[in-house]
């Protein structure tokens, strides 16, 4: 009796990421959007079950892994398909979007992403909630009534399928601990996740991390500390130690990082409020490069900084203030998972993390002593376990989200000069059982899905 397969990946080295399993040569069969079987051996054991419609790919010499999971993405700025496609080209098949306080209310995310290139989960952002409750001043605390409105809106989004809440505390200095506790308790009721862009990115960063730990402890909520490397200049090890001891207390605290020594955000944000250069030990506007608008491609000075901040507050700047060695240490921390923090506002300005995070993270991990299995785990089963989603492992019956790449050639090419350059060496990406990318060419139609918690 023969079984029908839609797609067969024959003879690659398969990383299932099932607990404790080392990679082995196998053929992966796929039907109806799911993995049907993983048959050990390099031989054509699938041949007897082959029907004429089966697309068979010889992937000998390739690594076959679960599609990567991006735990920290932004796909909420009206950027069309650019972020999704940039992630897909790196092997990402699932992302958590709406981070740093920016995620829309869930019905809006659902309407805007009916047909995405990858699987998307969404967070609701505290900035969005504050505006919806008519708190338009980022420096002011919310009233009791405003807090009640925010809780109602968040509860409604959670009921409809949001993954949780994102806090952009550096961006909304007025959000008090009491205010974010109210919101976190709603998320806890739904067993959701709170992702946190912490309050301070300077010498106070350890306190900022402790605030998130206290949030988890006081509200009984799972927390994910966002892009740690970009928030903890010179103090990353202390912050990681604080997280380690919270975990040993049994608190559900996790963190992510992208493998670059510069961050990227809007120049009008509170990040660049008075005194930022002092906070960063003298790193002033000359450490900032405009990547959109009138000053695109230029390092700033106080005069152009002030002009851009006033006239183009939504303009994008890259801040070259972190230390590569410190960031890499963070990426290589055994508990750190990978998040791209990719975003694109449609203004031409972007950070290479948009197109290069995942191959680059693998390179950093390999360089710092990780084997392939351990490195791939940080991009697949580890984030899946944090998010508690059905992804990140290859097994019979699992949704067929798969990356197939050449281990010798898989490398990032994106640079600060050209942040849109896709990586080399990604042979194929399968999203929900369909070949979404083949040798750099996208398929005709997206096959991802807006996912509900
Ligand atoms: Zn952020």
C-alpha cells in the first residue's frame, strides 16, 4: 500500500531537536502540511512510496533542521512583507512580533496579517494600550481609570489569541511598576508571556533587569527580557547573573540577544532624551548614524542630531555603542535564545540584524565552542519551549516548518551599508509543508499563518 507524500527531503543530515538526540542521516517525508516520517539512512528508502506528484529534493550534504524561531521581531509597522521575507530567507518559519511596547491590539494584528510568509504570534504593546486609554504622554503615569481601560483591552486581546504583552519601559518612562503589574496579572491569568524592553540601558541596567524579575515574582508571570546585549553595556555579565539566580529560585525568566554590537531605533524616542551621552560614558551623537531621511548614511553631530530629532522624530538611527565581545558572550550564554529585533518602517533605513541575525548567531556560537546541535537548539527547541508552541522540533506529526542549508556556505551577508542583503547557503525553507523559498527564490504565495496562543 503506498502513501502519498507532497514533498520529500532525501538524504540530508537531520537535526530533529528531539531531547537528547544527535543528528543522523535521514529522509524526511511531508504530507498535508505535516512531517509524515523521518526515515534513517542516505538511501532512497522513500522511493517505493513515491507518487508522480511528489516533489523530491536531493538534500545530501545539507543540514535539515526545524525552521528557526525568532523570539523577538517587529512586523507591526506597516512594512508589508519585507520583515517576513528577510526572516524567511534566513530559515525562520515562526516569529513573535509586537515587541518593545509596539504590538497592536490583537484584532488589528489579525486583520493585517491574514496571509503572512511565516507563522506569526503577536504581543500587545503597553505603548499601544496607553494610547488607547488616552494616555498620550510617555512621561506621565496612567490614572486608575486609564489602567482599568488598558486591562480590559489587554484581556480582550488575550481572549482572542494574543501571546501576551510587550513592555517598552525605556520608551514609556511614565509606566510605573504598579501599572505594569496590573497588566502582567492579566497575562498571567491566560498563562501568556510578558516580553520586556527594560527601563534603563546604562549603569542602571542591573536594577532594570531586577525590576523585570520582580514583575515575574510579584505577578506570577513568565517574562522574556528582550535583546539583553543592547541594554546592558558593560554590565551584561551582572545582568545574566541576576537572571541565573532568578531561575535558580524557580522563576520563569528568560532572555534573548542579537549578535551585533550596535542597536537601532527612532531618534525621537526617549532613548535619546537629555543626558544620553553621559549615560553612555561620553558616547554622544558621533556614535549615531542616521539611516533614513535627510542625514541618511551620515554620522551625526550635536547640530544634526538636534535637527533630526526635532524634524524627523520617526527617523531611524544606528547607535554603535556596544562591545562585540560582550555581545557574543551574551549570545553564547547557555540560556540565551536568539531574537532578531528586525523591523522596517518603509523609510529605507534598516539594521543588518534584519537580514543576518540567524546565520550570524550560528557563526558566533560555533566560534565560541558550540557544536551544531547545541547551536541550532538555541534557534529552535529552546525558544519553542519558552513560547510553549508546537514548533522547533522535527517529529512525525509535527507541522512541517523546516530549514535546509549548506553548513559550509550558510553565512550572513547583510552589512550596515546594505542591511537588506540576504544570507548565502540557505537551500530551502519549508513553511507549513510548502516550499516557501528555494535557492533564494520565494514561492508564488505565502504559506505562513497568524497563530493564536
Ligand atoms: Zn526593544
